[in-house]
């Protein structure tokens, strides 16, 4: 198939590009490099430095593609509180322009990268796709819900094939966000530099960490789906941050002190996915356990300058 990946110079996109190419798909990447890095884009992909907002250029590139994997987005929650207009413009308006460009060029299949954040504070665990969306405490979450809604609207109005993947907590090699706000890369980097580990809520928060290779695999399965679908992408296992830290210490073979950062407004105490739906319908389940995923991620950061 011929697939266009938006945001393909970012952390998750770069892994998906590689997997697609390894499976002999043709891959076009568009990314404005506002955050990502072109060196993360597999050289076998056809790369275009274009912003989503540039609908004219999108319409030149889109014809002939079988599906779009839409990952381009600003993702940093704290930054979204400071820059709500930029987030709305980039994420929401950018997505609508992409959908319009798709409509005009008759490319009607989209796989959209959403997030577990849309559930807000869950009322029960594990979280299923039928659970209600929750109140949002920051503009990023609102952009994700709105982007989902626009994708659904284009399914309803124009018969687009839409698959929404709600990622829980992705991690793995190549996670080089700037600034980095995600726990695993920050904990590993600090531990490797023998600096105190920044820890909120005494490490009692529980997250469902999904290794990047498992996450990437789910996108491949969604490539041929018709209709409208929503799937959680998680492992169905919650881990306390403090237990992740113990695993990191076990792998690197020494301990460093904890830098107790106290509480952080807006953090949800527990997020754990039910992934039964995608398992039943597409046969997907996570294969890489946290120990193995952490080992691979630590190896990456050991050899990568940060
Ligand atoms: N990383 C996570 O923990 C996580 C969790 C849940 C959902 N997601 C979603 O997954 C997707 C990818 O996340 P990531 O971690 O790879 O982020 P990333 O920042 O590494 O990659 C996003 C890429 O999109 C590009 N981009 C942003 N706005 C653009 C625009 N208007 N036009 C063109 N390119 C643009 C950036 O330059 C960057 O390369 C995002 O949609 C994010 O919301 C990520």
C-alpha cells in the first residue's frame, strides 16, 4: 500500500515509517520539523517538509495514497496551557485542513493518533473504549477530543474510513522530545547521568506503558479497516512509577537518589487500558513486557547523546 504519515519525523512516526517500509509499503512522510528531526526519517521514505496547514501543498502530494496515518500534532501538555491558540491552530485547524485535502483528492482512509488523556480521570478500570470521555484540564486534551470528532464527522458526512487509536503511555528508543515531559525517558536519562530522578506524587501514579514496537504494529493492522473504529492501545497492566524506577535501577546496576517534586496539578492518578476490543477484532496484543522494553530503551540512551 502507499501510506502517507504526517508527523513522521517524530518519535512514534519514525518507528511506524520503518515498520511500514520493512513490510514493503511505500511511505510518504510529511512533517514541518517544528518538533521532530529529519534524521529520524528512514531514508527509504519520500520526505516532504510541509505543515498540515499548507492545504495546497498537501493536495499536490496526497493523490494516489491508500491511507493516511495522522500523527502530526503539538503534544506537550504544559506548553498547551501557555499557548492554547497555537495548539488549537496547529492541531485542530491542521487536522481539518488535512481532512479537507483528503476529501478533495479522494483519499478516504485515516488512522488517527489519539490519547488516553481523552478519558480524563477514569471512573473505573481498566478503561474501555465505551467509557465516557472525561473533563480536560489542558488545551492539549481538548485538541485531541476535537481532532477525534472531526475525523468522525468526515466518516459520517463523507464516508471516510476512520480508525482512532488511543495510545496509553508509549515509550522506547528514539524518544527525544524537547522538552521531554514523559516519565520513562526522563528517569532513564537522569539515572544514566547519575543525577537525582525527578519524581512526582512519590512515584505512586500508575500508568500503562506500551512499548513503541507494539504500538507501531497496531497501525499496520488498522491500514485495511473500513468504517469507523476506536481502539485503546495499552498492555492492560498498570505499573507504579516507583516500581518502574526499581526496574531501571535493576537494569543499570546502581541506584541514584530521588528528587521529590511533590504533586503536579492535572495529573491523573491511574490509567490502565482494556485492550480486549483490539485483541478480539484485530488479534493485536502487546508482546513486549516492561522489563524487556526498559532494557531496549536504556540501551538506546546509553549510546545516544542527549
Ligand atoms: N508520545 C506520547 O506519549 C503520546 C501519547 C499519546 C498520543 N500521542 C500522539 O502521538 C502522535 C505522535 O507523538 P510523538 O510522541 O511522536 O510526538 P513528536 O513531537 O515526536 O512528533 C510529532 C511530529 O509532528 C510534527 N508536527 C507537529 N505539528 C505539525 C504540523 N502542523 N505540520 C506538520 N508536522 C507537524 C512535529 O514536527 C513532530 O515531528 C501525536 O499526535 C501525539 O498526540 C503521543
